[in-house]
């Protein structure tokens, strides 16, 4: 159950962050170089909301293995989203 609870918290944080980022156009590198437009941020927000619902169901039904598997998959999504901010502007 702890994995499902951690998944709910993580997915909610990423969903809120992605939704807030979708409300601004972003910088040059975000939009033009890395392709992180408003639509991309909204997609991450919707995927995060879907995972939060999944984790909520797994938590309510006490599905420990489903929580672990879901958290492993969602960790990849969260890492991909986080690295879109961490890449920064590199020299060509």
C-alpha cells in the first residue's frame, strides 16, 4: 500500500507542475529545441492524472503488486518529464 500512496503523491505533484507549466509559453529552448510546448505539458498532466487514478484504485483495493508495477512504470514517465527541465541549453 505504501507504493500506491507514494504513487498518488508523486503523480499529483507532477500533474500540478505540468498543468502550471502548460499555462505559460515557456522559453526558447523549451519550445523550439526540446519541443516542450503547452500541449506537451498538458499531455504529461493528463498522463499523471490517469496514473493518480490508477494508484488510488490500487490503494483502495489493496493491490500491492499493482502499486509496485505502476510506480515502476510511472517513475520512468516522471523522470522523462523532470529531465525536460534539467537538460538546459547545450552548445552545438
